[in-house]
């Protein structure tokens, strides 16, 4: 799943969970943390802040504008936001997360991003022999 889809899915799922009294505090806290992180990074972009707030109230109407606003803002390029979205999904849908449903596939020119548990990063520069 691409990072923007994970972020949007987490915002919609977290927003829906936040409206339910049966949702656990961990989900509500993770969702609030994700929203705060997005607002901290992109709070000067009203299209992002409006879409984030409106998607909680009307996800069926605001999911597409939210995805567009986050894509244009470059939310998928902020590793902390991607990790926070993955955490929301891990809590909201633990079985799907365990099965790898919310694994992130990076495309494009991203440098220095590592996600997931127990990462192993190997970087080689210059000519290889």
C-alpha cells in the first residue's frame, strides 16, 4: 500500500473510531497524534487542515480531497507521519496490520526513510566492485 493511502486510511479509520464510545483510548490517542503531526507539518496549508477536519465528519465526501491535499503537501515524504499512520492502523485493525495489509511501498525519489520493526538498512555509494 502506498504511503498516502495508508495515511488517508488511518485518518478515516481513526476519525471513525474516535466517534465511537467503544473505541479504545490507544486508538483515539494514536489518531490524535497523527492529526497533530500533520497539522504541525502542514498547518500553514489550509487545504490540508480543512480536509483533515472535514474527513472526520464526512469521510465519504472528503476522502478524495484529503488524499489530494496530502499528496500535494508531500505528507508521504515525512517518515514520522507514515509511521504514525501505520500505528493507527495497527491499533484499529490489528489482524489486517499483522497480515501486512498496511505495509508501505515507496516509489519515487525518497532518501533516508526506513519503516517497520527491526529494520536493516544497507547503503552503498560509489562504484561497487
